[in-house]
């Protein structure tokens, strides 16, 4: 879990500094991302890898391709949904609209990224080391997820109004 805590923290720092080019680092976002990576994604990955091996033991080409296919149609949607749900929960936002808007792009991108890595992982790497191979890929993937989380063009989380919004002053234009 410490590997995931470190990688997801680093991924959000990289995304904020080099992808989104934020002038000021959002520490709260990094803490949320690290929390989700550590306590939600890491256990999902470890358990998925064990389950995949139990359901489809072996390293034959057919078995490896079956694991990869099953992963993309079952585990990937669960992990993507878990990411958006958990980060939104920590932000006190409703994740449903964000998930509707961002899931298709996120899943399609994952389908172009994960299968290649997982063919190598399931086919060549001993079971005990597979989560660490996924963790390496997860660093790159989590940078993408951090970007998607902030991307307002592909949908944004809808805030849950726990406290009614404060009346805002109308801006007046100075045309002189």
C-alpha cells in the first residue's frame, strides 16, 4: 500500500505541475488522490490480480488473453467508477454526472493502455510481483486520472448543496 501511496501522490504532483501547470499546488487534492490510490485502488488491484489467477490459472496465450479481456470488461469499469466515486465523496460532491461524462473517455483510454502491460504482466511476471508491475503502470495511469478529474470539458462533478450557497453580489461593469 505504501507503494501506491507514494505513486499516486507523485502522480498528482506531476499532473498539477506539468500537465495542468498550476501556479499553486492544491495539497488537499493531492491528499484526496493519495487516499483513494492507497485505500481504494490498491486493495482493488491486489484482490483482482489474485482473483484473476484463481479463476484463470496459468500463463498460456489463451489464458493470458482471457485475463486481459475479462479485466477490461469487468475490473476496469469497477476501478474507474471507484476512482470517481471515492474522489467525489472526499470532495463532498455527487459523482454521477461526472461519471456519466468522463467514464467513456477514461475507459477507452484505459483500453489503449492497460492490455499491453497486462499481457506482459500476466504472461511473464510471477504472481507475487504482478501488483508492482501494475503499480508502475498505475503511475502513468493515475497522472491521466488526475487530469481527467480536473478536466471540466469532459464533465465536472456536481456539488452537493449541504449548506445553501451564500447570495453573491452582482458584478457591475464599469464602461467608462
